[in-house]
């Protein structure tokens, strides 16, 4: 959405599954990934390649990508051993002046890369699928974000919780959303439904806003983006 509106966008894929990279690049996967940036060996008198050298263009105007992939798993242990929890922050500090918005796709677990992203980032969006497992996980994620904000990044702000796969006519999603609101969680008003069109866009390696710009789910994403813009 941001890129379609003329903003320079960078997407950083920190997930070893590389789904975001495949979504944006299809079969044309880059040779180097963000893992190669992290895996550079440097001493006092050596020069490392800058982060921008690991950024690639995508087929979509105004969208650049720092690719992810399986090598992230191999590099993770090295970074932990070398206490490189600030690695993402250092990378973002270099890249931030070149882009209007930077989005980080983190792994679906509170491991090294997710924590490093929270330490380096300014704002966090928490997706919430309307089921009991997500409800339990949300408390854990909220506690982790709070601890990182207290211990490492006092500028970290939870922009909101994105309700995903919402079915307005089903009882359970309504009950879960109501419970979260009553508990004080910052739910965003714009909620995302479900559609087979989203899975089709994954198969096409073309974001929904490009392959189905007038689709109902696309309009929900646009409303969500407008809501976030209004908060900034």
C-alpha cells in the first residue's frame, strides 16, 4: 500500500523460511541474503560490505528487499555466540535514511532475530489470528515486548494489534475480540478477513494490492494502512 502511494519501502525478511522473499521475488531468488550481511567476518583493519549492498530491487515500484532464507538458521548461532543482539539495529541505522518506511518480517517465534528486530525497530505490529492458540501466544508476546522496551529500547512502541482472519458472523472471533478489548489490548479498528484471493496472490508471487486492487480484502488493507498513518 505504502509503495503504491509513492513511498520508498524496504522490506527486511528475517525469517529463515523466506516466505516474504518468495512472495516478492517469485522464482528469481537473490544469491545473497541478509544472512550473508550478518555473516561477514571482520577484524580491526578489515572493511565489511555495507548493508545496502545486500538490498535488491523487486518487480514492484518503490519496493526494495533485503532477502531472507535458510542460511539465517546457520548464522543465528554465530550471532548469539558473539553477542550481536544489536546487529539489526546497526543495519537499520545505516539503511533508514534511504527509505520512507522499513518493514521487518520476523520469524513466528521469540528467538534471536525477533528480539534483535524489536531492539532495533521503532514500532511493532502484532498479528492476531482469531483462535485460542493466538490468544495464549498474545500474552507471551506482549510480555516479551514489554521487557525489551524496559531493558533495551525505550522508544519501542506497540502501534497496535492486527486482527486477522476475522469472520464477523462467527461467534468465537467476536468473543475473542471483545475479550481483548476488555483486557486493554490496543486492537486496531481495521480488521482483516479471509479470502482465497490471498492464497492466489501467494501462488502468483504478486501482492494482493497489485493482482486484485479492488478486492474487498485489499480495501481492508488500505483502511488498515490509513488507520496506522493517522496514528503517526
